[in-house]
C-alpha cells in the first residue's frame, strides 16, 4: 500500500516536472583532446571537444555547410572589399553567466594571433579588427580576402573577462609543456558546458540551460561522457557491450562485426583529410640517421625512391581493408586546387627506386628513425610498420618510434624529427590552408606544421599572395603553380585519404561530418 | 667432496626419474628451448628482416593460400604479413634470452647483496634489506616499467631498437633481485654461525674469500630453485611488457608483442595471431614453472613424504 502511494507520488512528480529525462551519450574515440585552450592546438580531436563547449562566429554544420553561430550575418562591405562586417548574435551568455559581446571577439581574435597560438596561419591576412559597437565586428584585411569566413570556422570565442580573471590572456605554450587554467577549464557559449575533466580518461559535459540555440537545434542529448579508448579491440568491445553509444573510429577489421550487431550501425563517409610522411629535407645533416655530414633526404632522388617504394595498394588492401583511397598528393579531394592528375599514385617500382637510391650514392643503404603516432589516425602504427618493410626493400633501414600523439606532435612542431607521419584535414576546403601550415617556410606566423625545413622564397611569396587575390581564376592558377612545385620537389610522401567509419547504437541518429567533428547539438535520438 | 656431490646428484636424479611431471615439463621446456636456439635453421622465414616481408601476405589464414599472393603459411600470418610460426620461433628467442639474462642479472645482484648483508650485519644489513623491503612493496612489473621508462629516456633515439632488449633485461633483472637477496641472506645467516666459518676466520682468511669460497656454495640450492621459478616469471614479465607496448620493438616482435597484435583481431575472427603465440607462452612458462616446483620439492627434504 505504502509502495503504491510512493509510486503514484513519483509519477505525479515526474509529470509535474515535464519528464525531463537525462539523455546521456557515451562517446569514445582513440585519442583525447590535447588541451581545452581553444587556440593552443589546431588539431582535429582537440577542436572536436572544443566545438561542444566553445563557438566560433560561424561553423560548418554536419554536412559541411557554413552556418551562423555567434555571428548572424557576415560578408565583405560593398564599398570596401578589404573590410568584412560581422553582425553578432544578441542575448548570448557564457556558461558562467557573463554576457557575450564584440569585446570578446576582439579579444579572441587577438589572442589567436598571439605568439603561442596554433591558429595564427588562419588569421595572417588580418590587418585590424574593430568593434564599432557591442554587436558588430569589422575585420580589415591586407587586401581583399575572398575566403576570410572559411578561416573562422574553428576560431573559438572566449570571454575576455574570464580570461583576464583567470590569468589566461596568453595562449598556453603547448609545445613547451605548459599547463594553464584554460587548458584544464573552459567557459564558452556552446551548447554543452564542462562539468569535469580528467585528461586521457573521462570528460563530462552537460547541456547548457542558457544556450541561445534552444528550439533551433535538436539538442536531444543532455549529457555527454567522453572517454578516449586507445586500444582498438577495447574500444569496439565497449561499443558491442553497450558501454559506449558512439565511437568515431571503428577499427577497419571490426566493421563487419559491428554492422552485423542488430543494436548497432556503422555510417561512413570519406574524410576531408590526407595522411602522409614528412621528411627533413632542409637540414645539412640529420640527427637520427647514420650518414655522417650529409642529409640523404636532401637528395630529391632519395625522396623520389621512397615515394615509389610505398606500396599504397597493399596498405589499402591489407592494413585499411579498403577503407582508404590511395593518395598521390598531400591534399584531400574536397579541397579547391585538387585535380585527378595531381593525385596520381606513383608507380610502386622497387627496382627503379633502388637504382635511384644507388644513383644518389646510398647504394649501401642508410638508417633513419621514423616517428609515428599510435592513437591518432586509423591504423597509424600499422601503416608505419608496413613502411619500415617497404623502405627496407630499397635499402633504407628504418627504426620505428611510435608513441601517443601528445608526444608525437610537439616533435614535429619543435623540429625534432627527420621522418614523421602526419595527417592534415582542411576545414577551409582550400589549398591556401595547406600551404600556410605545411609548405610556407616556418616563420613566426606561418609554416608552424612544416616539419620539412623546406624554404623557398618564391613559393612563399606566391602563398602570401593568395590571401588577397580576388581574381579567382588567377588565384587558382597560382595554387596550381604551387602544387606543381610541391609535387616536383616531393615535399611530402602522401599515403591515403581516410574513410571515416562512425559506429553507434541504433538510438543515435546523425550523418558523418567530413571533418570528423561530431557536433552533438545536431544529433537526434530514437 | 666429490662423493658428496655424486650422492646429491643421484638423489636429485632419482627424484627426477620418479616424477612424471618433471620429466614431461623438462622435455617440453628443452624442446622449446632447442626450437628457439635453432630458429634460424628451422624457421621457414626470417620475420626480423623487414625487407623480406610482403604486406600483401597479411592476415593469411593457417594452411590456406593467401587471396592476393597465393602463398600458404602453416600457422598463418600476422597484420604485417609475417609468418606466425617463424615469428613465434624468433620471438621465443627474445623471450628466453631476456628471461635467462634477466635472471642471471637478478641472481648476481641478489646473491651478492644477500651475502654481504648477512656477513657484514649491522648497518649495512639494515640498509640493504630496507631497500629490498621498499622495493617489495611495489609490484615487480611496475618497477620494471618504471626502470624501462627511465632507461628508454636515456637511450638515444636511433639506438633504441638495438638497446631495447638490454634495457628489458636490466629492468626485469632489477625488479627481481629482492627474492634472491632475502633467501640468500637467511641461509647465509645460518651458515655464518657454523663452525667451519669460525674456523676459516681463525686461520685468517679474508671476508671476501669466506663469503664466496665457503658460504656461497652452501646457500646455492635455494638459489637454484628461485632461479628456475624466476625464469618463468621473467619470461612472463617480458611478455607483459611487450604486450603493453613498452618492451621489444614492433619490428622485432617477441611473444608478448604478437599477443598484443593478435588481440586487436579477435572480434574480426583472425584468431591465429593470438592463439598460437599464447599457447607457446603458456607451454614455456608452465613447463619451466613445474620444473622449478619439482626442484624445490626435491631439494627440500622437509617437504618429502
């Protein structure tokens, strides 16, 4: 009797509160976000977490379309194409209750251009940012920049007051191993607020009650638990057992197993990302090789031979189980500037490659170390291991050093590796982004991910000219010229474009984001 | 002296002849060791030569021709196209070499520390045994990982692959010396108070001679037992470290590395990469362990029936 009464009372209570049930999504992927500081690392999984908490002026939705976020309207001024005006959304508050206004945008864009920021390359055409009033921002560029808006989709806006109060006006020096308040805490305007974070183990998010987009987006998920699970078998076991609802990287060998499970599904799409090897071709001598006083990678014939030695077909068939598209250029097909001719795969001719190595004077072979991440790209370590075998066939002995991305990436940024694996996604869908980060000489505000030590003033000048070239045909011609040079130099050894395989419980509904960034506010639940 | 030794030997031999478990485990252990030593002669491929690998052979099922190359492998191939049988044989060499060397290393440190502690007594004894006590509070695999991490940090990157095996030996050895030290100290304390030691002191022999010429031979039998059991543990420790990805380099896989690779393909039905190395490791560790158990019983009259 008493029990019946309590049940009735509970039912009444539930009815009166409008049945707000917490819909928790358990989300897992191989690696964690590297830092919560939104400007410290321009890296996929780091942005993926930040996109739930922080917001840029505009974002790409799950299909890749640019849609309003903190700005409602934007575009170059009719009378002066050098100035873009952004109308800011009104009535937006941060998770701590502070109001959002143009001061914060001024502050964030300045912060993202400062010394330790990893987002500088996206903003280097900006001459000045002005805030005529609390809800308007004007960005003046060096010359007309037709793709300025494309560069802002991952540029998160922070609260100026919060940053000042917590002494995080300066961007975290990630490569230098610094930890700051902003690298462990977050205060954004985004749909979810951070409730707890233990790096590499568990991050918890909760729907933000004061989110401006309520009613506009599904926002059906009210709690998110994000767990990085590096081991592929453990990750897929967690999905199969129902411990997690959504994994971003189903191991290619387990696609069939997950798809066959009646409670689970796999959805796939080619990713806007290319995986490649970089070589130190600029230094006079390498630190990780056994050749005294010379850099074998400086010889184009060696690079050409290595490019030919990579058996992309075998990597696709065996390591990737057809979940990749072999690449001949370090640019995904989504990007402006991509052509089928550029993406032609070099022939896998071991004899010719050997002859080239011998011609370069390394017929007796040499030894070098390959640095590789083991929790970032699909089967990254297995690909590197396969490369060890392929390089051995042309006489190059490769020592493999595979480690977590949190240690691998700083080695590239700090120029501490001679031979490394890297993947590059292109959120702007334009070649300029690739050139700015990977091809331009490494300077203060460009070339930060160029680990090749390549430096060519002519190419640099062409890259810089792209930002202000309004004649799109001419701009495309310059892009083609730069790619021709990059391909001729064999600056990078492309491997493939990944195919994304998102695995999830049947109750989750979404499409695959080509940048591999799930934006949970768009997710719906069955 | 000779006759005593012979009697000792024959006792042990008698016990061995009458223990089917001992005979069986010794046979299995010897066969495995022999197979590992002769790996270059009997293995069909050299899995440690990356140039000889063909990635296209990857994931071949046991005794079935590969879909791309048509090659057939007795126990299948792993994810890189390495013949599993050859990799087991070569990998066992690493496991056994690391095991033996680590035990010898631990034994030398432990025996010397134990003898010195027992003979010197006082403060020296206290210091050595407290260090041992502190180390015992940590699981030995944790100690090994810690030492491995530190040693790896000190090794230049381009030498890491070559040095990995030696670093493994040192880390497993250093994590394992305590047992030797404690047992030797106990036995040596008993021996120290015996008359032959007092006689040796009286005739003016130096402490080093007394420790190594007189006491050491009389404490060796427990050391032998611990060494055998430690060998099994060291082999498993090496496999554990490699399984965790901190041991043998991926290009020179040991049994633990193979098991690590194999467990990634369990859900997809590629069972042979995991099963065969696991069985080998089980057989190897079990046979050595049973041999150690038998040796302990045989050398300890108190346990006899």
